[in-house]
């Protein structure tokens, strides 16, 4: 149980393109979904937290107009990297949690984004 | 400010022996702690968690110990297997007024189990 599917797993595109990443909880309803970014040899950095039906809460330093998050249902959240540039190249990972605190987050397999 | 620290970037053990991964935290508001395992190019996989009301939680080969006074937790894997080779992340969360209860991760420890 507790499977989170993230798609696509790999994206290579030109600078200026907008890229959408989907995160789905397959066998549970996710009250909260989280989006992380991981740079090589570093830990996961939380970008934003989203609850179904409400606006995402962004971490300090994360541009909300650059990284658009939609959490339209209890099983789907999307992250759109708008007008991506090479510095946006990274490994993006989503997670989903059923219920509130003291429940583990379950992670997708991540999306490797490469902007040329 | 690194609130969750894993001071050992790597650990190497022999198959069959015990692996001990350590994690320290500074925020006394943390009340829920988790360990995740991560393979390259994959998302982290949840292993085991512990609430601050406990000092030990066991699940098969994995045991997590929590020492609140020292703000320290550890993950014991016994016996270690080559398939356990991965990066292990410690994470913590605390009670927050908002509904987020976000996780703060350590930097990770690369465990290598040698056959």
C-alpha cells in the first residue's frame, strides 16, 4: 500500500519551455502533498506544501510564479515549472501523506529535469 | 541552520553485521522522527518511524532508538544485507499551527554492505 506515482521520470527540454510534473497517490487519499527538490549529494529541500482544494504554501526563497502547484483532488497534485531555465535543472520529488501529522510521507520516484 | 544532522556521510559494514546510522537534531519541537532509504534516481522509501513518546520502535531487522534528552536517534539494521546498500535519510517533524507538519531531512548517510 501507500504507492505514489510521479510522472514523467525524465524530461529534457529547451530553455523557456514550461514543464508539468504529476504526482498521484494510487491507493490512498492524500490530505497533503509536498514538493521537494534535490541537488546532487544534498538532502531534499522542501519547496512547497499543498492541501487539496487550497493554495500551496511555499518555502522561503521559492518563487510561486515560477513553480505553480495545483492540488485539485485528493489523489493528484501537479507542479509546473514555468519558462524553465538551465538553473532549474534538478531532481524534483513529490510526496503524499494521508491524514495529518505523525503519519509518514510516501514519495514518488522523482523527475529528473534537464533544461538545455 | 541545519536542524537535522547526519554527521557520517558514509558507513561501510560487512554482511551479517549490525549497521548503526546516527542522527542528531536541534529543534526541541520535533516530536515525530522517520527514517527513509533512497536508491539513486528513485524517491525515498519509508522505513520506520518513532513518536517522541517512545524511545524504541522495532520492525523486523530495523530498530529506531530515540534519546530525547540527547536529541539523538539511531537506526539499527541487523543483520545487514547487501541489498540494504543505499542512502539513508533521517527526518523529523513537529507540531505546527498550520496543517503542513513538514519534514526536515538530514543530509543522508551512504550505507554500503559488503558481501
